[in-house]
C-alpha cells in the first residue's frame, strides 16, 4: 500500500469528478443537466421537466412531446429517446444570441442511430444548428448545410460517448473520440435569441425521421462561449473537468 504524507490536489484523486466539473460551472456560465432521479420533475406521474444541477434551470417537454418522456434509473441513469417518437425537451428560456454557444452530450446509442441529440434554433428562416448521429457518422451542421463537420462513429456497442460542439459565429467545431474538426462559414439567421432543444430539432411536428434511439446521460450548455476555441483558462479548465468526468464516471 502506498502512503503519501503530502496533500494532493483534487485532480489527483478519483471519485470527486462530478464535484470538480460542477465547480467549473460558475466561471463558464454552463448549464448542466445530469440524468438522476433528483433531476426528474413529475406531475401526476408524467415527466414535466429535467432540472439542472443547480435547480435553477430546467428543460421542459416540447409541444410535440405529449407525455412521451421516459427515465431509466438503472446505472448509468438516462432519459430515453425513441425512434420516430418525439421525446425531446427545450430549455426553459432562449439564449440571448445564437452566434456563439457550446454544448456537450454524453449519450449511449445502442443502434448507432441517435439521430438528433441536440439543436439550437433561432426560428428565423427555419435555420438551426444541430448535432446528429446516423449512418456511422456524428455530424454537426446547420439546416441549409452552410457549415458541416463530421467524424466517424465506431460500429458496435460502446460505453457512453462524449460529443462536444461549439460555434463562434463563423467556426463550427465538433469534438468526438479524441478528434476535433472545424469548418468555417457564416450561418444565416443565427444573430437573434435561440432556443436549445435536447433530443429533437424543434417544436415542429412531422419530423419523425430525425428522431432516433438513444440514452441521454448528461447535457451541458455554454451560452455565449465557444469552448472548443478557448481563449480563457476557464474554458480549458471546464473541458479538462468534463473529460475527466466522462473518463472516470462512465
């Protein structure tokens, strides 16, 4: 057995990854939705919301999600998305500007067809930026394919994966499985308040082909920050804490 007499920094210890990640939230203005029984909001047995880690924000069912949400408390706990069924949530208040944001999703995709994991929509000219998994690739793009980034998804069943996207107003970046890709271009109609959707692309009906099967374990949203193009130590610290959390918790 190894005995150390000196004090160790938090990063040298295993078991406090969630606390370390939570500590980065104030400095980066992040919103963290963690799948846990305490985060499930119920009314008459129906899921009415997903509460964030600080109990100050929530994601609520979209207009098309009429009681379809399901929560599985088995380890690792998850909110469930079903193929062709609208199980999505929307953040309780829009972001002030769609030109700069980041988001991370830790998810399991049993069939490699999670389809829409997350989207940011301004409602202007029906444009939006979304993260989707299908046909062996993870793709981040806008609806008009003005900017597209893509990375391959290994086939077969895997532990929960971590995907991160960020947008600076011109650069759209995607990080997955240790790789990061970036594409540059101006996405039209993103310079207004934007809604964040989880597990779907929007409130619109009839988009069943964009709804796949997945288990959503964690969702983090950074309004007004592009963490994959960091220019502040707080962004780097948040990414390091997130990767450590994913590595040791999952």
